[in-house]
């Protein structure tokens, strides 16, 4: 299967987080455009997650430790680890989840 990102409709999963979502049998990938000041509340999930900051400055808290991440930064989030974030500027993020993030389908 092949596709082009420009043809994938965007979904606003939480306020200010607009994602183009791609799913396979064992993983999901999300290409986010995030509004400045948009926040994702603290949460955890069964999925392992890799976050890549593509554009902007993103404040991210993982296991109680907060840092600001910049373009090129990558964060690996283990399953069940509490995390939250806030876009300090408009951001583009890419998240990869394994297993598939079924609630995003």
C-alpha cells in the first residue's frame, strides 16, 4: 500500500492538535500540526511512542521531568509512562506508536 500525506485528511484529536494518521497492523504514525499554546494533558498508554519535533519549540514532561525540545529532537516514551506537552510556538511533530493506536483510527 502506498499513499501521499497531502491526501490524508487531518483530524483534530484534542484541541489544537491536528493529525494526519496512518495505521498498519502493528503501528501508527501521526503527523501533527499543533497550534501555539495547545496542550496535551498528562496521560499514559500501553503504546511505546517515539516523538520527533520537526518544527517549533515543544515543552514536554516525561515522568515528572520537563524540557523544551527543538527541531531534530527525538524522545522515546516507554509504555505506561506519564507524559504531557505544550506547544510554545506553532509546531510540527511526528509520533510513532506501537502497537497500533486503535483509538486514533
